[in-house]
């Protein structure tokens, strides 16, 4: 997976599981405009890190979720979420 997605302002992701027993559900359609659903179990979370400042990585005992997401983007989103929740 590249450090940034091929399309500008889009965040790529990957999900790597140690076994297909940790996949709960995958729904794909033959039609591009329909939704895609991927559900599974990362298990107990072990680590959260940023690779070279541009790749968010969340590790669980069953697998890894990776996403092109800059640390500053995550901080901005978290601040927005906190402000939104405090206004409710």
C-alpha cells in the first residue's frame, strides 16, 4: 500500500487478518455504485502507530488495519469530534 492514495484527497486502507476465521462478513456487488461491507475482528488491540507520519496503523491480536491518514489529519478530526460532542 502506498504512503498516499493515488486519488487526491482520498484515504486508502487495508485490512490484514491472520486467518479468515476472523472475517465476520464481506458483501460485494457486481455494481460499482452499490455499497461494500467488510466486517471482522481485530481482537484485543495491541498498538496504534503512524508509519512515516502518513500511515495510521491499528494492530490487534488478529490483524492490522492500515489507512493513509496523516497524524495532523487525525488530530484535527479528533478535535472536531470533541467540540461536536461537547455542544450536544
